[in-house]
């Protein structure tokens, strides 16, 4: 194997380490994969250095007649060159988190399914922060009886702005962004400017009866916020 | 160094030629990286388009998420090459495929990984002399029935243990069926590339490094091809096409089996996706979970690269049919 192969490995490993140490990996995979990415990155960097060292030492060994190294030269890097594509993409411009584009294209989660009976919320405890999934499930469970009038706080990005409201969305991912399914909550009763599509917002509001399959929230305030550390639920 | 080369005449010249080739390769890596850096503004402009950004995110996600599993698979494969003596596997494994195939299928339960890792391992088992039918059965069963996959299925389908049991049974059946069909009709010539034991000789540590390096670049390259394909399909094909198919029971099984091939989701995550597709019948979602770990665009690319294209165009359809039939039968009985 050539010095080039070793160098590609070092680059692959370095990209994995950099992604994980800068939290950029959260755009692409579940947070639980982080430690595994670190271990894989270290292993690949070590492998790359070992290959590089062997490649630099190879001529003298070869001269002394250890023929086995000769075989390894027969393997080119071949398709391994393609690994440079994601490396280049990630080192230079890390692709963004999934946004509004995918909301209409991927299967929406059927939120009616899933959860059992929810514990009722305390109406006097201030806004309750919850995931869009939980909000949707509570909305369909006993017609939203578990809210008992308590205000809620929802965080997501704007998938589509329409008159008098917008669609708030956030993706659920199970392993990586390839399996993402969006959850959409319709925000109604907003005044003022339409929010920017793909911008992140925190919505405080109250339960409103769902419209067909789509849960709704009646907003009392909408605040623009920076994207959260982990953009997925 | 150059003195030694001179004294050794012809050999030294060959060594120098190789050295030049190695240096050219290194220069090429640097050129690619520098070119990409120069093109950075153009790349940023591209990512401003939502469709391109969506594609890039999915492409990078599949590649990144597969890396730990690929590294695990490559490590095990290299360890087999370095430390399992040639001739051991054929001695310990049963000779008759009827015995070896089920053993290999059940052994798959011991490898906690997803499908990307099992391809280099199966190749290594074959090059170490394991019967091809047994190695291929292991290739199919390991990502489908390992403990992590079973647990994630149980989590995705709470209070429905019959789904976990159905997935286990249907995957095991499909893997064994493919193994037995291969044992009966498979041609050894199709696996010629995997039988070669190139570079397996030498000191164990040196074999470990060179095998791991070779397998990583090779499998990694095909993983990139597969991830790009899956990202393209996910960006281009709207999911609403599938919703129109969910009405008919037979069509919905085929639709979700096809979707599993196109989406190329990691086998440890597909249960959650299957759980969310409630508009489809339980049996069709079972087909999604049985087909996914065995046939998908990323795996086809990996297998074509590892075993050869002629192998992949026979093996992938065979596996697809076995997985769909097995899921339909088990789903009909159990679900």
C-alpha cells in the first residue's frame, strides 16, 4: 500500500476526530454515536501512520529480499480515492442540518400511534418545554386532555410560512440524517412579519385542536433563536 | 539508500520506480485537497441551494454513520487475515453446506454491527477457505439478527414482541435460503476475486496493517458510491409516490421492500423508520426490515466492489426475492 493510501486514511481519521470534537457530527448522526466516531477516528489515523511509516521504509526492506511487500504494491488505491469526496466536503464546507426542503419529501411520522396515556400537566407551573413529537402525541391522546390549559414551549425550524401562521418542524433521527422523519406542528395566531423559512424559533403557546392529522398550537410568543446544539429530536 | 539500490542493480531500479509511483500518489492526494480548497467559494454557493444541501447532508450522514461499523468490520477482517492460520476454517467448519449454512446463519448473531462491516469479513472468510455458501449466509444474517438490531427493534415496537420474533425468523430463513441456493447453484468462478489470498503472507503485524489499510480504502470507496446513490434517490424521488402504493397489500410489501433498497438505512436504525410508517401493513414493514440489512444500493456497491460485478448482479436479486418471500410468509403466519 502506498504513502497516498496512508495519507487518505490519516485524512479520513482526522475528519472524524474534528467533526466529533467540534460537535459538527450532531448535524449528521445521533449524539450517542460520538464516542464511536472518536474511537474510529483514532484507529484510522493510527492505521494511516503505520502505513505511511511502512511505505517510507519499504525500499530497504525490499532490497533485503522480503518479497511479501511486493504484493502490496499491486493493490492500487483504486476506488479508495472516492473517500476524498466526503473529506473535501467536510474539511471545507460542512453541509448544513436537514431543513425545510426535506419536510414535504420524507414520510411524516404518524404521531397518533405510539404513546399511552400522558400524565396531566400543571397549568400553574409556567410554560412546559417538550419535543414536537410529545406535543403531537399529547394533542391526539384523549383530544389533548393532558394539557389542562398549561402553556407549552416548542423549539423547531420554520418549514413553511403562510398567512396567519407557519409550520414549525423538527426531524426525528434514529441513527443518521438518512433516516430522518419530520414532525410538523402548525403554529396559528401569529401577528407581525412572517418568520424566515429554515430559521429556528421558540414558540410559546397553548393547545389548539388538531386540524386533520396536523397538531396545532396557538402562539402567544414566537422568538427567533440560534440553531440548537443538537438540531434533531 | 540510493547506494544500496545501486549495488542491487535491477531490483533497486524497480524499487525506485515504485518509490516514484508512491510519490506521485501522494502528490495526487495533495492536488485533490488543494483543488477542493480553491473551489471552496463555488462549493458554498452550491450548498445555498436547498436540494444540493439536502443531498450533501444525507450523503455525508450515511458515510459518517457507517464509519465506526466499517472500522470494526475491517479490524475483524484484518485480524482474521493476520491471526487465523490458513486451512483452519475449512477444517473446523462442517463440509456439507446443509450443515455449514445454518451454523453460519446463527453465528451471525454474534457480530454486533451493521451491514457495511460484514462485507469485508465475509470476503476474508472466503479467502481463508471457508465454504462460500457459509460465508455468504453469514454476510446476510450478521447485520440482520445481531443483538443490537434485535434490541432496537424491540424499542421501536414496544409491547409487540411478535415483531421482533418475526424479524429474527424471517431474516434467518432468508439468509439460510440464499446460502443453500448458493451451495447448490453458485459458481465458484464468480468469487474468484475473493479467493485470492494476495498479501496474506508475512509477519502478523505487517499483514494486519496492510490488510486493514487495503480493506478500509476499498470498502470505504464503495461506501461513498452507495451513499451518493442513496442520497440522490432520497433527494429526487418524493415519498408521496409510495403513499399511493400503500393501499394494496401485495403492492405495499413490494413498495416497502423497494424502499429499503433505495434508502440504504443502517440496519440498527431501520426499525424506527418502519415503526413510523403506520399507513403500511405490518407484513410490508417486516419486509422493509428484512430486506434492508441484506440488499440496498450501498451494499450492492460494496459487494460489486468486493466480489465483482458479475457476482453482485446475481446475488442481489436472489437475496431480494428470498427476503421478500420469507418476510411475506413469516408475516402471514405471525403478524
